C-alpha cells in the first residue's frame, strides 16, 4: 500500500484505534484504513512532537498524542487523490525529517523532507452518509450492476423520482446532495423495492410507522 525507495509497508488489518494503541516502539510510516500512521519514540525526554505537511503549504501543525506505551503517535487522514506525502516533524520546536522514514528528499533550499509514496488508493471505510468539506452530503449504495437506485427522504419530500444515484464501478452507486442541518430520515429504492441503508445502523420509525434510516447533520 505504501512504498518509497528503499522500503515498503502494507496496511494493517487492525482497526485504526487498535493500531494506534498497539504501537510499542517507533515504526516506519504505514497506512491503516484511510489514515497515514506516524510514530516516534524519542531516546530523550520529549514534551512535544508534531508534523507539518507540504500539501497543506506547511501551515498546519498536527500534534502527536502519546499512547499507553509512551510512544508519540499520529493518524493523518489521507487527502483524496494525493499519492505523494511530503512532511517534516517538529520535536520540541526543532524541525527535522522523520527518523523512522528512510526515504528523504532535499528541497530547493537544501532542507531534508520525508516522503511517503502511495502505490494505490487507501481502503476508505464506507461511512453513510458522509459530509463533504463543502457541506454537501454523499450517500453510497452497493448492489448488482445496472439497477435504478434512488434515495428517498424528508429532505426531498419523500419523492422516489427526484434523486437518483449514479453508478460508478459495477454495482457501486452514489449521490451527493445539499441537505440542511438537523435530523433527517431516508431509505433507498432499487427497481421499485424499498431498501434500508446497510452502512448506517441508526434507524427509527418515520411518521407513518415505517422503519427508516436516520442521521443528524451539525449546524
């Protein structure tokens, strides 16, 4: 999953939370689900470890946390479409390349920068619905290919002919909608058959007494 000159690391099957807790010593950067895992176990007393990324114009300092094994750890959500991650860590105010990562590049100023190259897209867990950065909401549905799938909810006046999902990969459908903040109810309709969202376990009764999926968008 993650590769760079001189080394390769595969994604762990562990959940992200378990992966972070299980780190007992500093490890090379690796991917778990859709997050890049960084870790550092300094050989001297250290109060703060953070990281800055080139794709954020070096403007954001992300602090590491200390897990129960005394290791500084950080999970960084991988941006969509980004295959090369360039970063530098900050240890008690000192900016440096990541000592756990053997892949280092030198920029035009002669500064060493750590590099991780993703050889394939990370496995992103399906979260339904998913709120995008622009405030819109994406719903996904998986089934057999060539079906006609719509989403029906209070946000489109329960109209089964208003919002159809587009089929991408065979059997994978999605739609992105603008939905106001608040609590909402919905379900899918596939070829005339009503189907609950299997990726959202939150369910409730609608005003007619039928079971539907439910979610809340923050304001």
